[in-house]
């Protein structure tokens, strides 16, 4: 969802059997609109592509199509003009349009666009958040209740149209639920996630992109919102971030009830979503909203396969045999997805012993490059 040429090489190596890995769908680097100086800095530090007009959009689309990318990643700062140009040019070049809903757009613009996927539930809530005045309008229970009623009202209208347009929505619910704890209970939360398997390049991050770090001194949420707050301010922030998570739950249940294609996702590597492990947390959060285990499992298998237009995600004749073998039936308990006994991927069989060895290798590599002691969180 923020592709680089390195990923294109990995995809080729996986396809050739030179590297163990998944089938890869690659979106372009993130796209945003900035003035010349800020755009240069953003591109240099974050790798974002600066798209301000139709000419920029055409150049990006031509380049990404020629290199073999699958889609164009929309980011929050994209202008209306650039968004319209990408929506026109990308499909004509065989590229999907997917990602965020830009800050400059109303939901109605999305519903009339060629965008095929929305990257996070929260994207659908931002116009409503603006309408109530942002955090300042959600400082107590009354504000939270009014906000949630408005979210439900607007999504009841929008959800059938999302389904009609075939716009899929990726969840990232568990991450939204973690925000309030990252502000005020971060140390305990770090002890609950599989921190040893998170690349220290992310968890210790202090430079280039402000706030990408995970640990207390660099955590993007704690240090932006949670430091040096009075008890009253803490209470107000708790109301806001609790309502934020509740709004995402409302969105998910409304989308699901209206037949919108739901894709399970975690925004992995964003604090505190450990790649792989966080998917199981996400599936559990989706089930808690009221989705059945079957529907939750489909969001991580059949529905993504259908969205991709590839013969994967289902156990059918002629489909690719990418299979996760579990010890117990996840239809009876969604937590059984954690009991992985083996994986079949790209014709290779990985038993539990091999999977454990891979995990040990990841942990050893992380430990070798670590500069901050994480023992307080992993023991």
C-alpha cells in the first residue's frame, strides 16, 4: 500500500521461487499535494509522490503502469484536482485507485469516483468529525453520543451506495481501539503485543517521519496527545478517543449489514500493530462488533481474493493452494486462527517447526539491531 521498486524485485523473486513469501499486490508510493518546498521535503523524507495537477498525475500513472504496479495509493493530502485526474487516468492504464479519502473531499465525491477501496474505517468518519468540531466537540458523554448518532445516520445513507459502487473498505479496527491506551496505558499495551517481532527500525524510529516510533519516548500517539495532561484533559481525551473507536465499530457493523465488501487489515507497522500477529487481534475485534466467525474469516480470505480478481482466497478447483492449516475450527471460536499448524504458499509446505524457526530468525535479527532495551515489555 506504499510500494517501492524493492517490492517489485521481491515480487519477482517470490514468483521465481527464489524467495519465500506471499503473492504481492503493489500500490504506488503515497500521493499528496504540496507546494514546491514542502513537496520536496515530503518526497525526500517520506518517499511520497507530489501530485498537484493533471500533468503530474499522468506522469505518475505512466511510470507506475510501466513498472508493473497494481494501483495508485491515494493519501490524505491529495488535492481535489489531483484526485480527479488520478481517478480518470489510472483505470484507463489498468491501475486501481485505492487508499485514503483526501481531507479536501466530501464523502459524496468518493461515492461518484473510480476509487475501489478505502484503507481505513476512520476515513468514512472524518467528514462527520469535522461537522461536530473535532475533539473540541467530543469532550463529554453528551458530545460523544451526538457524534455517534451522526456517524450512524450518515453511514446508513452512504453504506448502500458503497455496496452498489463496489467500493471495498479495509478495517484497521483494532488499531483504532488501541489509541486511548497508547495515550495513557502504553507500557501495559506494549507488553501485550508481540513486540519482539517488530522491526526496531519502526519501534525505535526517531527521525524523518515524526512520530512513527512505538516506544514511550517516541510513540506518535502518546507524545502528540497524551503527555502532560491534567486529569480534566485526560478525561476529555478519553471521551474523544473512546467515541472515535465506537464510531469505527458503528461504521463496520453498518457496512457489513449493507453488504459492503469488508477486507481485514491492520495498518501493520503503525504503532502498535505487529505484522502478522495483529491480524488475529483484528479478526477478534471484528467478531466483537457482531460479525460471525464465518464472515470474519471471509474478510481475510475469499473477499480479498475476489477484490484482487485473482484465483485465491477459496478452496476451489483451479485456485491457488495458499492455505493456512489450523489446529481447531475457527468457525467455533475466532481465536482459533492463532493455532497455526502449517502453511502452504506458492507450492511450498511450511510445517510448525519451520514456521517457528522463521520466527526465531526474525527475533534474532531484531535483537541484533536493537538499541533500546525492550525487556520490560517482553518478560
